[in-house]
């Protein structure tokens, strides 16, 4: 009910659930994924009446993954909701992905009626205690009139500093309660709905010290992480690298920090690499930008070797020297930090860049030599399909502005090593915050809704697809268009490959799957299904999928040889010691 008194603003007599819906509407909410229960029924009713872009999901984990991918691609806050108990606990894996990856996300979670809490309410659990470590902040709504204020707070936290997920925990009685709200309360500044909300510059003295190290560096290398994309700093990094003649290597999440096709790109570094690890070892100065220098990026902390001077630029001070001692810390936004460094180095009239000409010219030469070394695998005609050939075909077919989503583990490592972005920016979307599998389908759905009109291809394993295939129905219902490539090796391939490496041929346990025709599964859901058994069929299948409306599943029969399942197109890439436990 709406009332207006003379000389006053509009008053809305509405439920807490409707107040939540109106606040999300005020922020220009994108798609929201959820599965409702009684606690949030007023919210669902208001979402219907207000026309909120809200979609039923078949599994809450799929919903939070879709919201995560939407946020990664769009830069806007991803939205998900869940009901009391199992709905809330199903969010945990996706929330930790968002927390570790720095994804801005708000989860609306129903909770028990406060008058009846801890009386064995159906589905009741200590969900606040379960969810709190999985998020940047958990906000409990204890008073209906505070809903506008606390929703604004949730968006502020999600988009400030290093972005992350926030849970709004809403008791049943708060959602159903009515209150007279001032209509003017339902507002949200545009900057709160997009990350980064606030940008900070590093200390000028630290910038000057870092600039002096770079000015005299003969073999500097930039190590770019996912923070480059969180800051929308890829254009700034490209300009910095080109102006100063510095090669750039990237992590899995940092792919696209500069275009992989740039002559300055050294490709992926860490556990799997082409030429980057050698360049890092030869470097005299390393500039680390938006990178946590975790296990995979440092090849289980073996990189860097320790003789290089290290400059670390990051928005989160807690990441400094967590794994590696550094010489200069630049605490601030990646884009502004790079701009400050570029300005500080502009007074040498290009002398430093000219002095590094030979160093930089050697990068594409080394890259070409690597390609020649592995050419037989990149163009392999073997049957079943070689993974390197599959990635070669994706590189050829996916347009420059296309998006490649990669499921955890196996798919992300192959994509990270061999997929080449053709322009700066985030066009490779892996779930590397938590590296769980099951992201391929929901990630494709979220990316498609975030970037309508752009080609979206997603790479997932058969095990990962098994976890989420029920939400093909959701993808079809919401009108998402994408091509999901299922790497079908009838196995939990990553585990089987590790068992092979550590224990030898035939020492496999709990790693084999039943052979499934996933193209027929897709057709049963009313989607396009294509089965590929020969490498010559891949390009045509990809083109058909990209040109089709709605979801397309391409079931690619790949090698069953465990020795070929890891990204071993280069022998150095599969070097592993007993006790190593790569993710």
C-alpha cells in the first residue's frame, strides 16, 4: 500500500521481502538466481510484481557459480538467493570461489523465524557460522526498517577494496513483517553496483623507489594476476608494457592482462608454462601486479628463485609477503598504480625501453621456438582427440571478443596454457578462486547473460558436467546462448592422470566413469547436441554451436591415455615430485 501525506514524501507500507526486492531494483540488478522457500516468499512475490530479473535455479551451487561468472564478465555485482538450511549450505563452494577470486557478489539467504529459533525448526542449522568464513562479510538483518541501509552496506562491501561476496541473512519474520518506508530510501548509488567502487593510489615514495628499480632494470618481467581484471587495468598494463618494453607473463586468472598474441606476452607462468618460467629465472626485476603468488603461480613456491628484485602492487595489503619476500610494496589499485609508475618513468626519454630492445625481441623468438617444438601435438590428427588439438581449434574459431569459460582443474590448466586471448581484457573466465569442478555449465550461462551478443564457449570435463547438467534446463529457460565443450574421457581425468604420474600405469582407483553420450543428453533437454570423435570435426561443430541460439553441447571424445591427460605438450609442464598435490 502506498500513502502520501501533504508536505511529505511518498510512504510505502510494504513487507521486508518487498523492501529487499525494491533495493535490488534500485541498483539496476542483473540476473538473480535462486530457489525459494517460505522464509523469502514475500521477496519472491515482490520480484514477480516488480519484474525483477530473477530466475529459478535447480541447484544453489549452480546459481552462485552463474552469478560469479556474470560478475566476472560484467564487473557488476552478481546476485543469488537461497532458502534456510540446505539452500544456504549449498552456496558455500561458490561463495568461497567468489571470496578467493575477488568477485563482487551478494547472496540473499532466508533464516528461521526468530521467535522459534532453536526449537528444532525444519531445516534449521547454524548457517551463519557455516557461511561467515566463506564470505567477506555476513550481515544479519534484525530490524525490518534497516533493510535499505543494510542492502547498501552489502553492496558497498562487495565492491570496495578487493571485491568479494556478502551474505544478507534475513529471518523469516523480517521478510514477512510490514513497515512504512519512505520511498526515498530505495536508492543505491551507481558506483556501489560495480567494482572497483573506490580506487586508491600507492604511496608516492614507494612509487619512486619502484620506478628507480625499473629504470635500471635490464631484464624486467611483469607477473600479472587476476587483480588486473578486478581493477579493469588491462589497457593500462598494455600501455605500460609497450611504452617501457617489458614482457608480461600471466596467471590462469590473469590471462588477457595483455593480449596473448602480443609480442610482449610470455604466456602462462607457474606449474604449467611455455617460456615464462625461464624468463622469470633470468629476470633482474619482477613487477607483480594483482597476483597473490600462490601455489600454482609459483610452482609450489619454487618461483621466483630469490635473486630478483621484486615489486608487488596489490589492493590488499594482507597479500604482501605472504609467500615471497619483496623489495617494494605498492599498496593500491592496479590501474592507478600502473599509471603512476608509467608517469614516474616518463622522464627518461625512452632510454630504458631502448636498452631492453634485445631482451624484448627475444620473447616472440622463444615463443615461436616453443610452438615449433610442440607443433605435432597442437595439430595432432590422433583419435581419440588430443587436448592440444582441441585448444588449437578453439583458438582458431573463437572470435577476438569471444569468451572462453573454463571449469576447474583439468579444463582450466589446458585452457590457461594453450588458449590465446586476442585483445586485452578478461575473455578467459576460469573458476580458480577455489578451483572446484562443476563450473563449466553455470559459468557459461552467467557469462552469456553478462555479454549478450558475444560468443561464449565453455570447456568442462565429463565429471564437471555430471555435477550440473540438470541446469541445462535453466539455461534453456533463461535464453542463454553458449557452446559447452565436454571433454569426454570417461574418467575423472585430472585425478587419473595424477595417479598415473605418482603411482604408475594401471594404479587407478575411483577415477573411471561410465561412457555417456552427452550430445544425446543435451538433445533430451531440448538443446543442440553434437558428438565429435575426429579432430577434423571440431571446427565445424564449434562454428555451428556459436551460430546457434540457445545452449549447444559438443561432446568431444578425447584421449583415454592418462599420460596425455595433463597439459603435457611440453615435457617440463608435467614434471612433478611425489607429494606434490596440484589443484
